[in-house]
């Protein structure tokens, strides 16, 4: 008898069983295979060299966790039909299919005003046409239009399978142990109450660990200063190349990237998806190398910074930077690099980053106590609303190393 299950050996969870049928067909589709060529954590491998895992791995892992979650809920007596189970697995499998090159680092750079969630929905709608309506149910759950709201919460919520996988997976591949969470324990503790996803009271400590791990991973990995400066330079490089090909009518070797960098709204959906589905991290690397030896000094500076990892200096502060310091740096850069004021943004970047461990306004993490639900901020021993909901902000500037070495930063008491 022909095997009806495909087995994938995942480095994080071990063997994952996937039933043959629509799920395997979607995984085998070129749209989904593209995710093999998109790194999960952008340029985090510039710091943590093991962080070369992909969106493909994350999507498979999220689907696996969804299988465990559905089994847990069914074992607790909740009715979930075969059709609902398949649909929610499809939805989580495809939840990130709209990500572009280098994931969040270049969000909105190739399809203006369309987030990766918007693009994921466009991809799902196109796949639904190709698969003769077999994704109708999954799209309904993905858009939160199905009456069982907890199914959508498993895909997109404060405690969804997406977050559980990326924290565990990113921790594994970066080697940052602070991100390790008890995924199995958390999933075993989930339940449904009044059509909402809740956590049993005895699972509260695992949720506290989850929230702490999420906060630490943001500061230690996603907002690491070297990741921040490299992704800032990547954005500026693409912005500059985009200006060149639009203002000077320069052609590049990649027709898909050229279309997306020149495209203006309104988009033709089919044309957009055709080109977008044909770009990945490799295309961006090739684009950088194509411009690496250009006569344009700005592009040469930016591309060589990235390709050779010879990055600018980044300074992070808990307070805003002194205006006189900003002026001094700006003047020095214009003088040394002999550039116009309009080009200063490519040598000197300012910005801010923020991290909020838990946003009660988004959606609560509800703990089930004696057949009543309470928000985690009410019942946690170590948290209260002021610490959970507090938005931490930091400010940063990126400047060329030769400028940094000429300016005595210490005297500004940063």
C-alpha cells in the first residue's frame, strides 16, 4: 500500500508527519518553494552565523505546532471537523507566503503599501483559483470571517503558532538560549472558553517565560545593533537603486526586480504576483553585486558595506541625540565625502526602535481560573500592567567608521 504520509526531519522538532493531499501539493508549489530562498531572520546571520534558516522551515514548523494544538483541543472534548482541521493547517502553512527578500528587513519595498500579510492573502487567493476553490475555507479562517474565532487566534494572536515557532526556531539557529520556550507545555495547556483561546491556570509560568523570552529575543537578536545597522544600510541601498532606475532610466539584469522597483499603483494583481513570486534573497545579493563596482560613489559605499560586512558604526541611546552632535556629524560627513545635503541620508541614518512585551489593546492572553477567564496581567505573580504594557524606546544613529573615529563621541555623554 502506498504511503499516505510524508515525513520531514525537522532540526527543532524531529520527525514531522504531513498527510499527502492538498498540504503536500501546496508545499510542492513554486510559490511555497520560493520560501526556501528567503531567510527567516533577515541579516541576523551577520551576528549569529547559524541564523540562515528559512521561511520555508518556519512555515513547516508552524503547521506542525498547529497539528499538535488541534490534537490537544480535540482531546479536551472540543469539536473540530476534518475540514476545519485541514483549513487551519493550510492557513498557517501559507501565513508567511507573502514575505519578500530578507523578510521584514525589506517589508513594503517591492509592492508599496502592501504588507506581507496582504501579499499572503493575494497568493492564497491565486492558489485557490489554481486548486479549484480548495482554499475557500482556509481563506475564511485567515481573514477571521469564520464563526469559530479561536481558529483564527491560533494563526494570528498573542499566543499563535507563528510566534511559538519563530521564538523556538530562531533561538535554536542563533544559539541564543534566552529564547528557548516550553512549546510542548504551552500547547498542552491551551483550551477554548466562550470561543476564545485560553490557557489553563497551571500553564501560567510557561506563558510568563514565553513573554520574557519574546522580549529578550527582540533586544538580543531582532534589534541587535549589528542587525539593525546592516538592515538599515540594506534599505538605503535599495532606495538609492530604486531612485537611479526610475530617475535615470537605468536598466538592471533582473526583469522581475526591475518591474517591482519601477511599478506604480494601481497594480495588476496577476502581473504583481508573477514578478514578486520570482524574487528572493539571491536576487538582492545579485543586485548588490551588480552595482558593487559602479561609478556612483554612494552606491559603491553602500553595496561594499553590505557585501563585505564593512558596516558603519551604530550608536544606540535611551534618549534622543543632542542636536549639536547631529549637526557636527552631518557637517563632517558632507565635508569628508564631498556630497550634497540631499545625499546625506545614505551616509548618516537616524531612527528609533521600540519593544512592547505585551499589548493588552491587541488581544489578551486569557488564563482560565475556576471557569472564569482573567487577563494575564491580573493573575501573574511577576507581572503587572505597567511592566507588561510599557513601551521601551531606544534611539540610534549610523555613521561611517572614518567619521566616528574623528568625532569624540564620549564628550556627548551618551
